C-alpha cells in the first residue's frame, strides 16, 4: 500500500463509503476530513457554514487536511471542495496517492437529491448547482489525482476493487 490514499471528488461520489471499504481492504485507518472537522468543533458542517460561512469552513478544512495528510497508513475521504485550496492540493499530492472518484453531475444529483445535510446544495436547482461545481472542480480533481475512477452506477465494492487493481498496477510501474 502507498503511504496513504486520499479520495477526492464531488459530494455524492462515494468518498466516505468507498473510503471505509478501501481502508478495511488495505488494513489502514479510515478518516473523513468533514467528520474530523465536526468532531473537533462539536457542531455539524451545516452549522459551521451557517455561523462562519464557507470561508470559515474552508479554513478549518485546510487545517485538518494539513494535519491528517501527515499521517501514514490511512485512507482519507476529503470534502468535495478541499481541492479549491492550493495548499490542500499540494499536501495531498505530496503526501500520498490521490484517487479521484469521478461522476457526472446527473449521477451526483440522483445520489444527493434528498440529502438535507449538504449546505452547498440547499438551493432551488440542485442539478444546476452540481453542474456549476463540476465545471469548477473537475479540472482541479484531475490535476491532483494519480488515479481517476469513474464511479457512475458502479457499486462501492467494485470501485474498491478497481482502486486496488490500479494501486497494484501503479506500484509495479
């Protein structure tokens, strides 16, 4: 296993679900940067957005990613917007193997349309918002990624198997 694996992608791509399974398969510890932020503050991500705005949340996220990305033998699911910060991209790229879980905005819409816990999706047109986020973030995910896996309608266990195969291939080259 590489030192650490970091999962990036838009909300709804499956970073947490895939991350937990991948960590188990790799005998690594699973971390979720959003969960770590909520645990350290004692409040939910939507509450942080409400009180501090997105900028306040992004500062907390950068601190958590800087700290957690130094750990070894971990699989970490990052927040969907973590790649917006140049230092986050640098830390992820330099400190581990980055896997982009890529999905179309339409697929992400289907996966998140009933979810009330995603502050950026509390808008009248979720699909339009996801398309906007995709246009902005997809190039950044691709820039930082060592491996890109199209998740679409693929099951989490199948995605994990793909990632394991790609990690093994990457290690042998």
